[in-house]
């Protein structure tokens, strides 16, 4: 697991370690959106009441969040929760009804059309669910399109596109056309096109959801591997909790346009904010989600209760998952020591700690 800023370090607009900052963003669709927003803020009326009184639909409701640089931030929720609407505000494909959005410290809502188009082309790439490839262009020409728009030379475009193809393991397919590729291969081309632009920020709107489960998992694995190398700031939209847990450094869960909880996967699984989130996480195994640092006791607290940890105790990284720790506990009942990324001892875990981590909170309602 990559080291990223903690959630507490990613709050407050204007922080230099934040790539994306969203403050009080509302999106209400309809001719009377302004009136509807005033009523919501003054009277606290519901989404259903907005529709009934103003014939308007609340897409995003008062969302505030911050995404640190290099983080993979997953936004998930059911259909109609507002997740895709929210991500389209980051590159201003949608204009908010109210709120403020900073990307790399720049207020994108203040940009004029030409500056906005240039900023999108140079700093933000988006990968769509439906691939969005141009059928009359070859794979190489599809990938090199962002560079063509920038005015890069043919040789430069081809060189960069070839490198991007190698990154997504499609070397040799550059002269094919979209209809000659499978769905999974087309989605790789879409990802390669986004990477070829070398953006600081990737926006991915359910990029794998149209694929069959086997291909989807393969692309998830490839994206995780690429993400570790590229360290791009990524906002990844999904309706699948398993996918969010596998990919995301942090997860935001949305309902009716609002963000109801933000946290690391293990935080959300172990401590759901409400019954809605608890229902989301009820079916997921904790064994692959919960990490050592989430269940350990600090060394001084452990030693106060159990005495010093033996010098020859087995040591595990802070990001090791429960399944590995449980296997170790089966083989040896002695506590294990948890170490940080620098190899320093930071905590200890007993068999009892592991048992509590597995069973605690399974009855959340």
C-alpha cells in the first residue's frame, strides 16, 4: 500500500498537498435551480420536495472534500447517488449551481472557455465507461489525440502513444481499429490515451463496469500496478465496493447527492457511519480489507497489559492484511510486532486482538 496523507491532513481548502479541493458544491438540474437551492438552504427541504415544488433534480448536495496529491480516491454509491455527476464537476463538464472547486490550487470555475480547454488537455484526463474511441482512427491515432490537439509533431505523438500502449500491454496493436479489439482491449486503449497526455489528474468514471468479471479483475490488477508507478492523483467512480476496496486509498460513499462517509477501506468496513453504509459493507470480507495498523495496540499499551514483546517476535508491515496475520497466529500463539514503512516497531497484535477484529462490528444494525 502506498503512503499517502491521512484524512485529517487532507482537509481545508488551499492546502499545498491537495490536488483537488471541493467546497460546498451543489448541482441542481432544472430551470428553477436557483430557487430550489434557496429553498433547500433556507427550509431544509428534501430531494423529493425539490422535485415536487420546483420540478428540479438534486444531483449533488453540499459536497466538501479534498484529495491529496497521488491518492486514488474512490467515489461509490448506487445509481442516482450523484457520483458521476460529482466527478464531472472536477473538469467542469458540468457547471455547479453553487460551490467552489480548486484543481492544483487553481479555481477552475473562474476560467474562460479557452483557458479551460487548455487546462483540461494539459492537466486532466478522463476515462469513460463506454470507451469513447473514434472508430475512424487507428489505436495509435486515438491514443495520440490529446497530443495532436496540443500541436505536437507526428513523430512525438507516435513515440508517446507507443510507450502508452506498452504500459497497458497492447504493444503491436497500434495500427488496428477499435472494432478489431475486444471490449477489454478497447478500455486499455482508453486508459493509454489518458496516460499519453501525462496529466496530473485522472478521472475514471466506472471504467471497468461494462466488462465481464474476469477481464474486469485483470484490468483492476493492471491499474493498481500502473498506479504504483505513475503516482497520478485519481478519482475513481464505481458502484462496486469490492472494486473500491481493491483500488482506493480512501473511499467516499454517496447517497442522494451527499457524501455520507469518507475513509480508508478498513475504516469504512470496521466503523460504518450509519445503517446505509453498514448495508454496503455487510457482504465484504474483512480479511482482505483490514490492515495491521487498524487492529494493533501501541507498544507501550501492549506492554502495560501483557509485558514486553519477545525480541524474536515475528514482524509484519503496518499494511499487512488480516488473512496473513491470522495464518501467522495459527502457527504460533505469541504476539506479533507491527513495523512502519521504515522498519521501526510501532505496535503489537495478539490472537485476541485478531479475533476481535474479525467479529467486532459484524452486527451493525
